[in-house]
C-alpha cells in the first residue's frame, strides 16, 4: 500500500508525526481519525523518503535485472492487448514482491494523479536508468509505448545474456589474479625481507635487479598504509573524473587511442547509438527529438559531442549517414547500411540491423579475449615468479 506522511494533534494537544500505510488518502485520514488524532497535515510520501521505511528497504532487497525485464515484458503484453496503462500497472502489482512491489504501488498512485509513467519511473534512477526513462517518455509522447517496451525488453534481455557470459568467462581469470596477488604479497612481505639479511651478509655489490626487488619489498613492508591510501585515492579520483563531463570526455578520447580498446569502444558506441535511435524512430518519435534523446543517453562523450555539433544540420536535411561518417566512429559498412535505410525510408529497421550485427561482432571478440585471459594470467604469474627467482639467485647460488 502507498505511504502517507502526517502531522496530527492528539486529544490532549500533543503534536505527533509519522507515516501510515493506506489504500488511499481518504483511507489514511479515516485511520488517523479512528485513532483519535486531529490532522494538521497529510500528504503522500515515498518509501525512499520515509524514515520508518529504511528497515523495510533493507530487507526488501534490490530490484533484479530479471524482475525489471519481466515487468517490462508483461507491461508491453498488457498494453498490446488493449489494457489501459493504469489498469496494467495495477494488475502487475501482485506479480512482484519486495521493493518492486512497493515501487509499483507508488507508481500506480502517481498515475492516478495524472503523472506520466516516465516521470514516475524517473524517481527510481537505481532501477530505471536514463535511457529507459527517456525511451518510455518518447513512447508515451508518440502513443507507441507498447512498441518501445517490446524493444526495451529485447535490449535488456540481450544485455543480461552478455553480462552473464562475461561474468562466467571471467570467474577463472579473476581467481588466478587473486592467487597472483596473494603470492606477490607473501613474497614481498615475508620471503624477501628474510633474504635481505643474507644479501647484506655477503658484503658484495648486489645486481640492479636484486636492489629493485628489495626496494619493492620495502614499499610493501614499510609503506603499505601509504600504498593502500594511494590506491583508494586513485580509484576515487578516477570514479569522480568519470562522473564529470570533462573527465568522461577525456577518458573516452584516451580509449580511442588504445588499439584493442579503441575497436571495442567504437563498436559499443555504434551499437548503443543504433539501438537507441532505431527504437525511438520505430516508436514514432521524430528525428529531432530522437537525436536529442540519443545525445543525452549515449555513453560515449566523443560521439555525443559530435552529434551535438551536427544535430541542426541533420534535422534540416533529414539525413544522418554523412555526419556519422565525419565522427570517425562508424565503420564504412555501417555507414552504407544506414545510408541505404535513409534512401529506402526504413532507417529505423536498418539501424536495428546495424546494432545487432555489430553487437554480435563485439560479443565474439569479447569471448575470444576472455578465453585468452587464463593463459595470459599464467604468463604473468610465470614472469613474476621468474623475476623474483632471478633476483634472489645471488643469495641461493654460491659464488
């Protein structure tokens, strides 16, 4: 049930505040009146902002991707069947538990008040990201919400499949990396320091590689606090930079200069742009509005900035392929296919075709890369151990 925040006076004049569950505003008023309270203020509130609901949220857990996909798919089916939006959301409330159930109750009540679905979803950015909300808003504006939701379902399902494949492929390499890190720490903190006294007892000049090993060991032993602080500050700094527009633009430019990362970055930009614009155009959104949404939602800032510059010319001419070519992000085949879509009047379908093709190519490359991680980690481990063995050879080998 929705939540209502209230301020009231008791019969003896004491003021009280709280939150109450009720099916409606009138129901909340009746409950409080039955408790002998005189209302001063009563208004709807959200489970996110209600102080007493913190424990509810903790135990309710987060909304899973599977739940999000199921909600999107079922809502699309109901709307396609002719069920009104408000009734469709009301029917879906009992299909879910936990936090999503509570969210849908609040969303239903907001729909009753005349608030748009996209606006209601926007209250929960941790569940419904920017691209989801913008596409729903476009679907509501064009009257093709069910089409947008169907495409969103396909998009989310593909993302979930790719994420699962990558997660499964990375499990073993991550275990190897953890073992390498543990071995490195043990050698640097315990083994090498024990060898240092033997190095000094020899009384002869040590090779440069041995000195380097001792220096690294000293950092681990004597400056480990500074090392940990440095790593934390580096991570925090990179995350802060990635959240700012200038930092994101700089990071994206750097990605485009690293050979393998460059290909993956470009391919991901092509896929995201083509999917988003294709879904919007298929949903009946005009090109100008669709471009504005794409510029706000596309992850790659280099492409977003290029689209901002070319936006007015694209809208005036009604053609986009030539300007995409100028960005340097789109392969020649993708440009040709998009241009063909413009000429045949099927730009939306061609954009979705381009997205699927390059998503498949990107996934194949990711599969090969993740498959190569295990042998790469073995080589890293061998090089690390070899370096240490070679560095301590002057001690363990008589000379």
